[in-house]
C-alpha cells in the first residue's frame, strides 16, 4: 500500500503543526519527505510502531514520501535476519515505503566525501588517543573537557591519515576521526564527537569494502540530507544531539538542509521496549523467540493475534507529544479488543470441559442450530452447530452449592444453552477424589432456539459443544510477560517476570474450527479472542493463542481517571 493510501486517524499535534507551517511558508516548495530509520539489530516493537505510524502518516497526509532507511552503520550487531523482519513488519502494519529500501550503507562513499570536506575545512581531525584517554579528557557535565594533543594536526596530515585509515593501514582503535567543535561546550555531544572509527568487520551489505564506519550522529544527519528528508522525526533523547545534527549538515556543506524534530518515545506499562533487553529475553530462552506471542514486538503481537488496524488505532490514540509518559498496556488491549469485536467470527469452544448430559434428549439424535457468526457484522453470515445428548460445558459454569446470584448451572437452576435450549440442572456426579465428572439436566421442549415460551426470565447463557462432534484443540492462554508495571526498575528484569504468562490447556471446540487457517482470528464466546497460531497449527488441528480476554480493564481505568 502506498503511503498516500493510508490516511491515519491521528489528531493534529505539534509535529503536524510545524509541518503545516513549513508548507505554508513554501519551505522545500511545500514538499514533505520523512523516513523511518531502524537499526537492523533486533525486531521492531510497539514503540517503533508509533514512529512508523507517525512518519508514514504524516507523509501520506501531505502527499509526501516516506522512506524505509536502515541505519546499518554498526556491522557488529546487525544481521540480514533483522533487515528482512523489519520490512515484513512495516508492510504488515499496512505501510509501503516510497521507492526501494534505503540503507545508510548506500551512502558510505558520499559520507566519506563529506568527512573529507570537514577535514579540508579544518572541521575534523584524526585523533590518535586511545579510547580511555579520550574518555578521560572528555570532562563531565560539571567540568569542561580538555583538547586532544592531536587536535591541531594540519589539514594535509589529517587527510593523509584519514585516507590511510580507509585503506586499512591501521589497526582497529589506532585512530578515529573527530569533529572539531568545542571541548568546553556544556553539551557533551559537541565535545569533538567521534565521526569515524576503524572496525575490521564484515558488513552485511558492503562486505569487506570498508574498515572504517561512520558514527550514528554523522551518518544519520547526512543520510537525511542526501535523501532530501524534509522532516527528520526522532525521539526525545536526541534533542541534545540536534546541535550536532545541524552542525554535521552545515559544516559538511550538504546542499539539502533537513530539520530534526523530537517527540516523546512510547513507554507501555508492564512492558519493556528496548531491543537490548528484548534480545536478552530471546537469548536466555525466557521466550521462544522474537515472535513469541508475549513479546511487545510487532512479530509477537501479530502471532498473538493483534490486527494491524488495532495497532495503528492504538498509536493514533496515544498521539504525539513532547513529554515522556507511560501508556497503560490496558489501552493497547482495548484497541485490540475493539477491532476484534468488529471483525472476528464467533465460535463456541470450551477450555476446561466437563460433560453435560441432557436426559430428555434421545441418544441418537443430532439437531442443528443456526448461530450468527458476528453480531457486529451481518455480512459475516451464520453457521450450523450440532446439538446432541452429550455436550461439553465449562467446568467453571457449574457450582454444587451456588449463591443466590449465580446465573449458571447448579442443581435446580435454569440456564440457556447458547442458540439452543433452556435447560435445568437435575444432578451431577463426582469421582472418588471429589472431582466433578458429569452434570445432568433436562431441556424445556418448548424453548427451542433458547427463549422461554412463557416469557420467564433466564439470565445465564452458557457456551457448549456437542461431545460427539467436538474437535480437541490446544489452547495457549497468554498473560502479561511481566508482573510489575515498570519491569526491571529494581535492577533485575528477570525477577519481574510473570511466572503464569503462558498456560496451555486442552479444549474442545465446535467442528468449524477445523477450517481455520493460520492467522485467522476468532472469538470464543464468553472467553476471549483467539488466533490460529501460524507456526504450530497443522491443517485440521488448530493451535489457538489467546489474544485478549473479554474483560475491559481500560474501561475501569478510564472511569477511575474521570473521577
Ligand atoms: P531501542 O531503544 O528499542 O533499541 P532504538 O531507538 O535504538 O530503540 P532504532 O532502530 O534506532 O531503535 O529506532 C528506529 C526509530 O524508531 C527511531 O527513529 C526511534 O526514535 C524510533 N523509536 C524507537 N523506540 C521508540 C519508542 N519507544 N517510541 C517511539 N519511537 C521509537
Ligand atoms: Mg537506536
């Protein structure tokens, strides 16, 4: 999908305001060009989704372009696997970048030329201090830094050394290229930051062509300039880097001048959003991979069953602001639930089955009832479900001794079996250990379809499955991966893991689940939303992941906030 085809539902915000102002003033002839610049050192997460929705959304709204540009300047941590996963996730979210995919490494030659321009203009020098010596001279927030003894090398010497760095004449760490700015600047980023370092590492795209690699600030600013990015949107931690961003563009004499604008990064409660920490969860086997359904990655959310429209709606709801805040994970769950409510077909399935025998229904008879596939979407049609004498119901829907306000089964109580009959509980049996093995009931022959002939009120409606027709399904009940709001706050991320973040049960579902394909999203009535796991399901034998329950925690939080 082209960016133009994907208008977002976002409200106006300060970034959209700045862009509208720039266009009104005719800056860049009113053209808008953005980019999403991931480093291919991990999978994208929900925080990246915010940046994607913003960058692609703003471009679409202004008839502009949005590039996907990989920031692949650090070959030590970057892999092709991540490059591919990132593209897949951006597309799955519903966005299509303009033109081909871009890479900072596409620009290595031009970046190198910009560096030579800086040297020729006396704005950069080759420093031969060790990393420790450089650190020691850098100073602190309170104390100014000290100039390197190599700071006043001549242009000729700097050019010669830099060319020999490129040619591979020196060992890793022997020299770096530094910007010549101001060692006394209160902004540490301006204390002669490193622009290039020597690293003998194979790059996933340029192979062994280079043994010097540019640093992020330099490469990012000038890649923006090379690509004609009008508005370079990034997160707040880069605010202090903006003077360096502008310096790189200005002093390298780049023709095009992009503008960096910072916005608050997304934080979500009960969640970690840092690739470094997510990588640890993967490497230490806490989760099954980057796409584990408990991961806040796009791949994890997809496998969990979240529709891309829900993620976009969530990002629109969160909005774009200049101040950091933490969004309640319940809002994400709410957005997912809202979208699934609109779009997913309803099924009957039982997660903790116990047998229900309908005493006055003949042994060999099969009756079919018509059930609505999605009450929110008449176009979704109906389906037939078989009813027989022996059914499965949820163990938790029976209580031997029930309180007055119990609207499920208990001896003498009447309930509705969804779309079928009204039944009254007549008895039950337990095994030697006191575990319930069977519930018995009688149906009211005048209640076909589930309504009482005399208009009597039956409050409870239970889901059920014909035992003879039921399809056994493996169901994975997912919960939050962490049990604390700010995981790792006390130092140990792993101590905050929720030990019950995944439970596997063997359920029984109506026959139609056999036809589910990988990635199909459904609601099991009364239980929640589920997705047919794309990895572990085999034809006719779906494995179902619970996406979210039906309980709306967000409604409760909103109510509390309004008070
Ligand atoms: P992480 O901290 O997870 O490693 P990162 O910022 O190092 O993230 P990048 O691949 O450099 O990851 O990010 C690509 C883009 O996504 C950047 O523009 C970055 O600002 C943005 N981004 C990353 N995390 C978030 C977040 N939590 N909220 C909003 N935008 C984010
Ligand atoms: Mg980064």
